[in-house]
């Protein structure tokens, strides 16, 4: 498997860099600690990544990151006006 050096998008699909990919939790669970990808979507539009949350413990509200802390790439899945 080829490791990606930078985060990227293929349409609406987010492809994390290899450092972030190793640290992301495989499922979205707000009760766990660590990094979780946050996606939003509607029936009319495809799901988009809006960032990654990091939680220190299960009671922590978490911190939303809209950029990758390893490669520095913007990971918001929409274009700003």
C-alpha cells in the first residue's frame, strides 16, 4: 500500500495522509478518546468531511481541527466563498 504524504480529496471523499490515517479511530464514537473524523451530509448532497475532533477523555467536549496537524493540509470538505 502506497503511503500518502499529504491529505487530499477525491470529490467529496477525504483521504488522510499516512500519519493521520494511523491515528484515526475506525468508527465514530463520541465516548472514546483520540482522533475521530467528523462528517456531515444530507439526502440531497454527499457526505463531506468537516474536520477531525480530538478528545483527551470521554467527558471532554473535544477540539475540532480543520487542518491536518502532521502535513498542514486543510481538511474541510467544502469550498469557502
